[in-house]
C-alpha cells in the first residue's frame, strides 16, 4: 500500500507531497480525491502509471526487439516495420518518451517521483529522478534483517548495490555490469523486473533477497486506469479462476478453462443483478470450436414487461464502464492496489455511492480514486479518506484530507457535502456569471 507520494516538476504538479496515512503511519485503504477541473487529479493518478511504465522499459525493449525479429516475411510485407513499431510503441514507451510526456512544460529543473509504500508491515521508499532525456538518480530503501537499509542508490557517477540483497557474487557483478551498461536509458528497477521475468524462478529465488523481490512484485502489480486515454496498466491480484481484462466481454479460451468462464459468469451475474433492478440474468453464450470455446457476454433485461436478451456490447456506456471497473473492485478486495481516474464517469451518482459504501469494509489492499461525485461525501465512509485540492492565489497546489481543514475532527452533524459545495474545503470551481446573449451579439458583428 502507498503511504505517501512526492512529485516535483511532474506535469502540472510542480511541487506536491501527499500523505496517504492515518494513525500509526498506517496507509489508508481508501482515498477519494476531489478537485476542480484542471486541479491535477488526473495527473496525480497518472504519476502511478508513469511509475509503472518506467519500471518496464527494459522488458518492453526486449519484447519489441523479439517481435521485430520474429515477424514473418509475409507480415513484414503487409505491415511496414516502422509502422508496426509505432503501433505498439503506444503501450511500450522508451524512457525518453515517458519523460517527454511527464515532465512539467518549460521546467528547467529535474523531474522527481518519490513513493513511500508499505509491504507486509514493512515501510520502504522508492525514488527516481530524471533530466529532460534520461534517468539521473534512483534509490530504494526497504527493510533488511528487521532494519531499514538502502538496497541500491545509483546516479550517473556511482552505482551502489547492497551486496546483502544479492546472494551470489557472480550475479551481483552481472547486475552491476547491466547497470553500468543501461542506467539512464533504463532504471535499475526495470533491469530487475526484466531479469525476474527472463530467468528461471529457482535461479531468481536463489540469488535475490526475498524482500527485494517483494518490492519488484509490488511495483509491478499496481493496477491503474487513467481516463485520458483509457489506458490500463498493471496486474491485478485476482484468482486464476476469474477472467481478466480484456477477456470479460468476449473471447476464446481452452476447454480446460471452462470452469473459469463459469466462475466469472456467476460473479458477474451476482454483481449486475444486485445493482440493476431491470437486469435479471448475466451469462455467456458459448460456441465449441474443437479444443476451444468462443464466448460472448449477454444479459436478460426486463423492458416493458418483456424479458429481452441483449448483447453486453449494446448496454449503456455506464454499464460498460462498470464491467471495465469490476476487476479493479475485486482486485482491491483481494489485496491489490487499484488506482482509477474519474471512477464515476458515466455512472449514476447514487450507484457509485452504493458501490463504494459496500466495498469499503472488504478492501484488503488499497483503492485510490479521483472523482467529482459529491454523494460520496454523505456516504458511510471515514471522512479522512476524502482529499481535496486547494489552490492558492499563486496557483500553488496542496492535496490534503478534509479532516485537516476542519480541525482534525468533523462533527457528525456537519453536512460535509454542503460545505464542500460551498467551497469550505476548496476543490470546487468559482466561475463568474456567463452572458451567452453577449456571445450571440458578438457573433453578429
């Protein structure tokens, strides 16, 4: 779980520090982030996406190289190599492209991302710094033998890797050589991530300290959706008995996995029939194809007293969004970290309130949402889970829990939704009146 985040020169967040902890330095399992349009909510959510991208660059580079090498002559003739690479580069960016998209426009200082986290009741800090083109500094602090230790600290002039976290000298030297070769273009965390995926599990377990493996797995498994481009990144900790994104709506599976389809169908049926009074059944239509099963999701819906079969493709935008969000909800209940930008987009306010109220007690991981849904402010949820962006007259930004703005304790009789809408906590727009008749007159001139 995340304890805090510090950002410098990241998109519109030039200097921001956010504490996600409650008493005894325990990370909050639910964080609801409010703010007016343009305040930086999406950029905060996207910073986790950037973290996810920057620890995958080495794996992505190897993947791109392998695909390019393995492309058949026929495929190369149909799709020019340059065009093919550009198509998949949208998901597999190099470090320089990530920096170009992330660094504050016009900033002369370095971009810094620092994440405080907790894994298995142990606190750690991961920090990465870039100039305009490459990584210039990276550091990981975590617990070794019950004490806080620096696992690695790397900059352009020095590579320090704690010898205690690599069990064999030969592999320690190999990792150091890889760092000397690739650091700047790739983070050391990215190198580790690739090594873990490339080598046998037995080899990795023998050579890398389990606490370091826990950190790599934690950072690699954050499940994120940012609304700007509907991008999804990370691995959610769902059971292997449940279908993953993007397989929920339709696809093809091996017949040996038919039980997975049945389990997913049962859960989706319970979910959607619970939140919609007119949906009476959710199910998969299946078609056997030798050793495969082709499937597609359908609903039976009550319309003017008739029970109609409808393909899920024809459901409303809000219902489609709920299907897309479902793995995030199950993921945080299963112990994963789920971060969703504009969670409420396209979904009725009351329905969002009902879902978050119901899921809160079941969260075993962490759920961080950006939202405009003010009904959540009246929900049966801890008020210190609600954060708002306050922007001063110089456009400096601060993101804090509303409990800090109300003297640490909010009286139970206070209507915090009304207070929020009245601007007490910040995070609300303050527009001047708009004369549309004047626009019409101007257009006639």
